[in-house]
C-alpha cells in the first residue's frame, strides 16, 4: 500500500515537471496542474531562484515550490488547527514571511526556515488600517517596505465602492508604520473595468508589475507610465499571483475554484502576451 502511494506521488511530481518543461518550449502551452490542496492558490512570493512560496485563500498553510522540479511541500502552518482567514497575498523579506488578508490584516511570521517542512512557528498580527479603505489583494516586499495593492477602493465606511477606476498601492513597514500610507495611484480610462482590478504584484529594478484577470500591468518605477500586456484568457482564467525572477522569467499562478490550480512559467514578460 505504501509503495503504491509513493508511486502515485512520483507520477504526480513527474507530470508536473513534464508540464513545466513543455511551458518552457513556448507560449500557449497548458500550465502545470497544481495538486488539490492548492486548488485555490492565491499568491506567489520569491525566496530565491530555486524556490517560490504560495498559499490558498482560506487556510494559513504556506507551501514551498522547488524549481525547476516543481516538488511541493508544506512549509508552514499557522497553528494546529490552522488559522482560517481570507488570505490574499504573501511576501518574503530575509527569513520573515508575511501574509495579508482582504481586510488588510497582516500576519508576520519571523524566523522561517526555507528548508524544513511542516513548521509550526510563532506569528503576530498587525493592522494596516486598510479595512475601511479598500479590499486588499496582493502583497510584495520591495526596497524595505511591503507594497499592498487595492482590488476595490471604498468611498466610505469600508462598504461602498468608488466609481473611480484606478490602481492604488499602499506601503507599510512592519514595526515602523502605525498604518499603511498611499504609495502611488494610477487613474486612467485604460484601467476601467473588472478585468483590470489588481490580483497580484511583483517588481524588479525598473518596473512594478500588477496582475489582473486579463493583463499584466507594467509600471515604470520612475515615471509611473504603464503598459498593459494581455494574458491568454484560455490559459489564465483566474490569475492570482505573479513572481518576477532575477533572470527575467515570470511565474503566474491561477486559482481554479472549479478545477485544478495552475502554475505557468514564461521565459520573459513578452512571452506572456506573445500567444
């Protein structure tokens, strides 16, 4: 029985590797199907060139994805039984991992080992003050601070949505800032519509990258000029996380509530739209 289970696990891992390698061959290939426990994958964070972190949107489990093997292990659980919350983003700074909820509640997990599985670490929770401001979706550590994009911006009392379509990002330094402060905001007719609402965030030395249901929004760090790069809707039905690697390659994770979650790998950002 044990040998059969181990054999099934190896078959699954082998299938994931095969699919990821097929993705390398060019755009338009099917993404690697994630296992059932990541059916609602909702964020990506880069540890290094050989490791990503991801999570589901309801349970405080954090999973490690080894690259390029696609070997997935449970890295951290927030408690036993695990904490239940509406997790919408993950970020890494050194040995600290952060998760944020749709109401801006920030879980801070220090002293994480990225090599040990099934850790039950201590954590703390900080209030970014965004619950009455917007619906949060996405989290990214950049230049000494956490960047927190808003999916929906409220008019007042944390209830009514603004009729103004824009991309607004807040910054927050844990342990330094009492509440998050507005970092920048983009307001343009090109950003109107539900398909332009932010679901993930990444960055490199020159750009900020915002994932939306239909596009990757690339924003110049210095001028805040932007470009919309359309996603293949047949491949990305519900993109939720983006990871920009140092070599320029891009990983996207999809939440598939009606099926398997998916992880796609592109040689560079231009390949995301070149389908």
